[in-house]
């Protein structure tokens, strides 16, 4: 009997750069959400039986992910030699990567390729604005490895087969970009270009974008303070209501919630692994699409693997205007550890 691996669980860790590669490879498992700046696991793929027949596609997607945020668990099963031979014929690359010389050899997922952590950090720190690749933070905030890489010329950057592959797809998509393409399509191509332009040494196609990437005049620093309009706008909300106007704000969006006696700003980052939950007004809860964590309307976690409530940001008044300052957070370490939310800077009384 031979053995083979089947994927039973797949998840996404923080750091997705919304490059679209995983959804292209396994569209029924991954959904890239440009509007939320992340990728989620489709609900059907939370089921082990759904994932098992999609093992190869999931492993391929994990292999192709430029920032290695796709993770999966496998189980090993015994199969007949004939079945192993059929699998090997369908997936010769996977078999050889696992060291199988014969068709009946056991099939194992290929080992993830080494990715330079500096490239990962660099890609994770980039975004696209106005067609330009920009850094979300100044280089001075970057690890030394990233600063070192920023000084290299494109020809000195390390090649990576996965980067070349996605860059090729980016080019192909750009060629067939139709008039009236959706925003999602445009962002998808731009998002890929953002990542690959920085490291496109294989084809040299990213030189121009790379030059923009490195040009000092495109470095941008986000202001942690967000002006959110007059207090009266939030006082008018019913207790329990959630304002979503600032969910898309980069690099860290938030919800403004109205409670009986106060308003507060909740971070939109799930405290499990960093996906972005959705506010479900009919269910009165925030629901994370990645692994099912649920948070009450006040941000307290009550279902799923999230270990603690949604974080809160400093909020205060400037005259009559509400300001949210994302440079200061208030962290409750568990559902009953919310005393920190009574810090005067964590809410505005209404
Ligand atoms: Fe896992 Fe939200 S990231 S439940």
C-alpha cells in the first residue's frame, strides 16, 4: 500500500497582499476581497471533506503565495498502488518534489520554497495608489533587511519562480484588460504588479514600477488620526448600531459603535489570525469569514477561535469633531477583561 496526504483544513495568516494568485489556482477555496484588503476561505472550504479532493489545488496555491500566508493541515491515508500511480500521473511535479521516484511512491505535499523574509516584508509593506507602488511606511521604520534590499538595483534582487509566475499573469491580464473592466479587476492587476514590480528581476518587466517604488517622492506615511465628523452624527445612532464609514481606511480601518452611554472605535482586525470580519446587522454581530469567530456588537468575542475581543482605538473630541487615533489601542485580553475600555481615552460619553 502507498500513502498519500489529503488537505483537511486550510487557513490564511495575516499579511495577504491580495495578489489574486490563490483564487486563480483554487477559486472554490479562496476568495480575494479587494474591498477588505484580504483573502478569505470560502465557507464550503471550512469542511474537511470539501478540501480533500482539492488537495493539489490548495497545495499549489500555498506554493504560489508570494508572502506564504496560506497554511494547511493534512492527514495521511493509505491508498492502493494503482490509485497512487494514477495520482502520480496526474501530479508528476508534486510526486517528484516529494522525492518519489516511482509512480507508486507515496505522494507528499512539496516542501514550501524558501522565500527571502526581506521580500516578504517589502511586499507586505507595499500598496498601490494612483497606479504607483508605494510603501505604507517610511523606510526608516523597516527592518534592516528591507532597507538593505531597497538599496539594491533590480538586477541584484533575488529571483523567485513564484514571483515570475504571478508577474506573467499580471502581464497577461493587463493585455486583455477590457474597457469598462471592473474595479476589482483593475485592483487585482495593480495589486499583483505592486508585489512583483519590486522583485521582477526574472523578466525585467518591473523596472519602471520598481523605480517608482524606490523613488522618495512616492513614500507616504499614514496619519494615525482620522477625523470622523461631528459628534451629533453618532449621538443620533441607536444604541447597538455600528457605523462602517471608516472600515476601508488604510492601513487600519475601524467601526464606530454606539453604546448606551458612549461611542467607541473598534479595530476591524480579527483577533484570531487577522482577517476582517463583517458586521451582520440582522444577527447583531461581527462575523469573521476565515475561521468563524463571532464578536458581539460591543466587540466581545463569543464564538469561534478568536481569543479576545476586538481592539479599540483612542477616540476623542476636537471641538465638536470626533477624532480616532489609531496610534493608541486598548486591548482586552478576554471576554471579561474589558475594564480597559473605561479608560477616558477609549470612549466619548454621550
Ligand atoms: Fe480566524 Fe478570524 S482570522 S476567525
